[in-house]
């Protein structure tokens, strides 16, 4: 994948650290240039300039480590707090607000949930009847009812790869939701309907 780095241990740790660093620098920049322009401007600049750093190919490099996931969330948490502080004058201190409350205040989903949705969307694309031949899709097998068969992993490294995680997410969704996947237009409503199930 263009722009995604693997280190000598075949880990995305170095890549994720670089993603966090770039996103933090960009957030600092958009915060400075939007100061005085209002929270709406900051929200738009965050969506246009910061979020792409945090989500490019995130379905593939989605970190299993809680520390890396928390570091990614800290960027969005800082953006949400700044927007909320610009909107309302009496906001508790940064450390006194739970992340879920901050995100609810600005109407955002967590980055972890967005990565789950992205993984679901990418897997659904691989499952389309007219989908091009993708090496990862060769591992997918359907049962007699049309549902995905589970994939088994012998190591933690394999268990945390995109294809294993995505199949597990897909299988956790109600069968009536995933059974209707026949064409590309079906993917968006499936992902939208999956949000409550993937939130947990």
C-alpha cells in the first residue's frame, strides 16, 4: 500500500507513530489559522486536513494495542475539546471530561469505531459478486446459507491482521443485515446500520 510502512518486525508501529505525529502537527496548524473564525471553521478544517492523516488505510494498520489506539484518539479528543471550548464558555478542564462526552458534544464517532466501519466497508467490497480478484479475498469462504465462514489464526500476529478482524466484525452483524449484499449501492446502508452493533 502506497504510504503505509512496515518496520523490521512486520509491525505498523512506526507507521502509526508517524501518523500521530503528522496529525498532531496539522491539528496545531488548523487550530492556529482558525482562531477567531469560529468552531465551525475548525471543524471543517479538522475534517478536511487532519482526519485523512488518521484514517488513510486505517482498516489495514488498525492497531490492536490499546496504547496506540488511545494515542490516535487523543488527537481527535484535543480537536473535540477545542471546538467545544470555542462553542461554550464554561467547559470543564480537559482532563475532567470523558472522551465519550467530548465526542458526543461535537457529534463525532470515535476513531476506533470509524476504523471498524472502514474494515466492514472494505470487506464488503471484496465480497461483491463483480469485485476484482483480490489476494486477500481468496481466503474468504461462504457457507451453505451464504454467510462467511470463520477464519482461524494460529498466532496473535495473524489474529490481528485486517482479514481476520474484518471477518469477525462481519460475522458479528445480524445475518439479515449482511445477506442483502449484492451490489456496490448496498454497502453504504449496511455500514450505516452496522454502527450500533460495532459500537460495543
